[in-house]
C-alpha cells in the first residue's frame, strides 16, 4: 500500500483555489466565429452551419462530455464519457428524464431492516436491542448513487435536498425510514412540476416535524396559543420567493431610493401561519398526538383536521385573500396558498439561481438566470414549473457549456465534499465482492472531516448559504462562493486525510458499518474500487497517459500543465513494480489539487 506523505499534501495546499488563465480562441463549441463565413451543402441551411460551429449540432468531444457529466451526475467512469462523446447532450438528457425512478429508498430500507432482523433472530440476538440509525438511510442512498442508471435524477435529487432541507440532525437520526421516504419525494419529482413538489414537501410528516407545522394548532388567545410561524416563514424565504422582490433575471427590484424591496412582512408570516394549522399524522385517530402512532405514520402524508384549522379569511401578501370558508376547509386554504406562491414572480428566478448554483456555477449571470427563469414560467408548451425543462435549460445553457468559461477566473464552483466522494466511487465502479448490492457506507468520518453528508445539514439553511462571501478576492469582486463556508484550514486537511483513507486502505473506499451491533464482519461485504484499466498505464513510459486519463475522468481536462507535471514526476518516484500504489497516489494528487476542486 502507498503512503501519502505530508510533503505531497503541501505541494497542493499552497496552490491557489482560483483557476486563472488566458481566454482561448475557439472554433467549435465556442462563440468566436462572428467573422467566419459559413457555407453549407445545397440541402442544408446556414443555421445548420452555425450549429456546427457553436457546438449545438455536433457530438461533444471527450473533455466537453466529461465536463458536462461533472455538472449532470455524481460521477462518471471513462466508458460513460466516451459514450456521451458519441451522442449529444440534449439526447442524453431526454433519455435520462424518460427513465423511471430505479427504486425507492424506503422500499430498500424496509428490505434491509427485515434482513437485519432475520439475521438477528437466526443468530439468537435480541431484536429489542436493535435501533435503526442514519446508516440505515445511508446504505440505500449509496446503492441508488452507485447502481441506478438514472444518474441525472440522482444529481438533481441531491441538489433539491439542499434547497428543501430537512436533516438527520437533530430530528431524524433514529428515524431513517422517514428520511428515506422524504428523499423519495425528491427522486420522484426531480423532473416533475415544482407545484407538485412543493405540496408533497408541505404535507410530508418529516417536514412537518422539522419545521414544526405538524400538530400546529389554531389560535386560542385565552390560553395564549397561536399558530407556529416556522414553516410559513421558511416556505417563503427558502423554498419559493426569497426575502426580496426579484426581476426575471434575479436582480433585485429597487424602490425610488435604490433599495431592495422586501417580499413579505412579519404580518404576512403571521397570516400564512394560520394556513398551516390543523395538520397531524396521516393515520392518527385524532389531532395532537406527538409521537407517530404507527410505523407507517412516518411515511403517510399528513392529514387535515378541520376542527383544528384556523377558521376565517387569511390576508396574504400582495393583496391575496383566502376566503372565509364555511365549513372550514384547511386543505383548500393550503392549496390557495401554494398556488399563490407558485405563481409569484419571484419563484422562477429564485429556483433558477438555486439550481444553477447546485449544478453548474456559484455566480450565474443575470442573463443565464433570465433564460432559465423563462423556461420555469413556460416550458414551451404553456406549462409553468416544469423542473425537467428547467434542469435541461440549466445544463444546456451557453453559460454552462461554453468552453471559454474554464479559463475565466470567477466561474465554476468548489466541489462539495460529498460529491467528491461519490465521484471517486462512481469513477472507478465500486463493487461489493459478495454481489449483494448492499453498500455499507455510513459516511460518519466524511461528516466529521468535511462538515457534509447527505441529509445532515446543521440547519434548514443547508450546509452553507447561497450568498456566502469568503474574505478576499471573491468578496472584493462582490461575488459569492457558497461551498467555501465549510472550507477552512481544518476541513481541507481532513479532506486529504479522508481521501487517503478511501485510497490508501484496501477496504475503506466506503465507511463500513454493520446492520446491527453483533453482526459478523466479512471483508466480502466491503466495497472496493476497480483500477484494472488504470493499472495498465503504470509503467514509466505510460504514466503521462495514466494522469491524462485521470484528468479526463476526474478533473474534466482542467489540470494545468504545472500540476500535471508535478503529479507525473511524483508518481514516477514510486517504484515501477508497485503499480497499484502508483495508481492510488495519482488519483490522490489529482483529487487534492485546486484544479480538480474547482469545477468549471
């Protein structure tokens, strides 16, 4: 096994995190062809010639395909990159969005729990001592990420989980089934309609518990009881319209004094809170039961108890009035409120920016946001809120695909730690020798080292806020870099330590944990990477090819010449008769380089 030394770490710790460079002149996949005279064959239009030059009408090359998959997936292997290079991005997206959900995490969770219980009974272990934990959610989540062919859905669902946030901390560490079922909403609606997603999120008991509108009572002034305002506030601030009024391009609407205009007031929150009263467990016999009555309560949409719903009219923002329904109809009140939020002018640019930040770049231009916002407003067939069309617009936009953006200093984003982990797993086709399809990956160390793990945000504001500005050039340029909020001297070093674990320890690609405390360990249950293709490129005369392959698979061709040469020279210091060590150290050095960590 290789030993990754502090000297190797130091080489890359001192490199800058902003990728700078000259702007290349591009023909094909670019913009610099305004002075080119285009001619086509007799039966083709000039538009076809334009498309050949701007990249829209031709199969992408390997680097462009890799870069696209870096935005659209949680990691891709060499074969996937080659396949896409012989196709088109648009066709690939259409094929991905046509795929059904591969499986639901809750169903796989139930299978795993039953398997654990059966094993405990077989070995005479007391099942009363068995308590499901976060890892029992993480195992199905990892299986979906590794095995499911609908890789775009996996990517978008993770992005949505960082917008419509619930967290295992502090709420659901011992309720992984509820966590899994909530994540299934995100998988199911990744390419569906935003209005449907907003409703399913609103009624899910996990959100009801997390943002405290489950068992939210109507007003009782005599006993000083008033509706909980938590969900009313966050559905506006974080899930739909944001704090300030927006133009379609995401810029702020300004008053006559040049100041931003608030989207809503505290009075609006008070009124909207009345709408989200009367909801409780979907299979409860009556309102107000604190704990889930049955196992299915955690996955059954909440039910409206009209006797506990705030009666009377509700006056919401922008003059919307929910009528005084008689008899009281809480579900109808909620539908009116959700319809209003769905139609609000802010939702398109708000969701466009959030999703662009999670998939492509931290600082999309107003023009980019406007183009995506327009698709949210109308997908071309008169449908508003089509997330599939929005995702396609984000990934195919010229600002996402223009190769000159790779050289621009303030484009792109810092890769999230959990995406670095999934990329390593998927790039080298992780497998479990026993063929069980069970990936025991609890990601505890990942969380401790990097402050990130799926569905484990510290608050409803996610792991980082969208407008975070690290001190220095980013702040001075009035730009943002959200992911840098969890990057500091400790987390970057500990990421290196984790990367070493994933690569240096033969059985540590995933963080193995057992189903139950007394389960018998078997190394065949561990996950391992497949380096067979890379091992063929480890001789001195092929090390350049090895690093170039890793550059393509992992860094999308963005490793600079100096970094490339440093990696090659370091790998060659390892004896030629240690091919696996050469592969592992090469991967480590690529994935610890700033050229990799910033995806353009």
